[in-house]
C-alpha cells in the first residue's frame, strides 16, 4: 500500500503573516490525521515561518523550485542546501507554470531533480500535457518524454524518495478536472516509464499525485482511484478549511 501524499502548492500567494495565520488554523484541524502525508509548499520567503510553525507537527514544508547548481553567481536563485538548512524537506520541480513562463526545460528539470535527491530532499516532479497535445492524441508521448528526460542518468537507489505529480495543464486553475479514468490512464503511462528507468519494484512503490482543480467536492472520487496516490492542490489549498477537507477526503 502506498501512503497517499496531499500537497499544497500555494504558488505566488501569502505573506509570512498570512502563512503564520494559515498554520495556526490548519494544524489543529489535521493534528490527528495519520492516514496521509501532508506537505505545504509556500513561496520562498514564507518557508522559515512555515517550518517554525509546523515544527513537531504532522505537516512537512516544501519549496516550489530549486536551482540545479550547488551555489554560484545566479542572482535571485535558491539552492538545495539553502532549503535543507531551513528544515525544508520537499521541493516541487518542473511545474508547468515554470515550464511555460520561466523557461524550465526537460534538461533543467533533470538537473534540479539530481541536486534535490543528492541533498535528501523529496522532489515532487510535475509532468503533464497541454490541451493541444491532448486533443492531438499526444498525451502519452508527452508524458513519456518528460519522464524519460527527467529520469536521465539517475539511479533507482538515488531516486528512492521521488514523487511524481500528473498535472494536465488544461486542468490547472480552470475548474476542469481530469476524470478519474483519464488520470488513472496517465498515471499508468508514468508508472511504466518509471519501471523502465528504475525497475518494477520501484515503480510499484512510486507515488503519483494528481493535480489540476482538485477541490473538496471532487477529492473523494479522485482519491478512490487505485492509481492516484495523492493530490497536488493549488487554489483550494490556500484556505485552511478547504485544504483540510481535501486532506480528509
Ligand atoms: P489548481 O488546484 O489551482 O488547479 O492548481 C493545480 C496546481 O497547479 C498545483 O500544482
């Protein structure tokens, strides 16, 4: 049995004050919850506040991005060791918004994955097709390519902590959700790529989250799917009550 992971991706929302307020309300609501792993990924500037607030709780803190080099002249960037030194344990890599707006490529995703794993972070690697690709029947090809290139040169031993997130781009922030069947099919493609790269046992243990307009109203149906091992939640994770309902699907 794969333990499900429910992760919040706050994107560019909340100040440190708002982060502290979220945790004050959220932690008591989920304090007794052990069925699923819970991770909150706020903007960089909120990480310290989030880690301090979540200390000793059942909620882990993740970043939304990381640079692929150890350190150097990379103005505005943040390294993996900077994240771990704060107590951050997870990091989202290759989110479609970074691929779309910030020139993230399969190659940089691969390099980021490597440095995250080297530093003991749990990467949440995002893959997913855009609407035109789905309509052209290219979903499988896109997922295979994104996985294959992301996994390039990484051993199964090194990849042990890896988590995948299937996020169809057309479902992000649109209120359109993939049907459980669509998500399940995509997850099987991803699991198969993981099997090719890392072996059968690894693939069977790999958690693949679904992301894209996950809401309290659809979480139960999605999480009932055997292939769906959790959720990566955007908009609906910003409110403690709404995110709690998803955690407790
Ligand atoms: P929404 O839940 O707002 O659709 O965002 C999904 C997402 O991009 C999570 O990473």
